[in-house]
C-alpha cells in the first residue's frame, strides 16, 4: 500500500480515537495529518533508537516495555505538533495501543480487499 494511503488511514484513526478517548485532543483533521506524518517520521528514526536503548528493560518485562516506548513516541509527537494534546503517559499508552489496533485492522482489511480485486 502506498505511503499516502497509510498516512491517511493513520490520520483518520488518530482523529476518531482522539474524539473517543479521554485525555487526547486533536483540533482538526489537518492537525491529524501532521500528527500522522510526524508519527511516521518518529517511528522511522527515534523509535529504533529507543528500542535499542531500552532493550534490557524490554527483555526483563518480556516486551511489555514496548508499550511505554510507543507512548513516548506519542508524547514526543504531542510536544511538537500544535493542536495535539495528550494529558499524560497512561493516556498515551492507551491511545497508542488503540491506534495500533485500529491501524492494523483497517490496513489488513484494505490489503485483503485489494487482493480480492486483483
């Protein structure tokens, strides 16, 4: 799937989840697109560094610390994007978990539909 399609899916899911979940606010859809773009950039650049730096803790917690790493990426995103607000670490954990689930469901469904049409 194309990069722009993935960004659009992430932006829609981020916007809907910000409306549904307490503690997370996104002002408008343009802000959601900026959130999705920065999230993709942070996932590509910062997240691998955080995973390597926290590898011992991640190993000890049997991978559960990756939820905290994802939440930190969300909090970094909220710091840089005006109009995107997350009230704390636990809201970021919940938001990142729900966003991951929603994105995987929508992208898997789109991939399945695309394969059926070919």
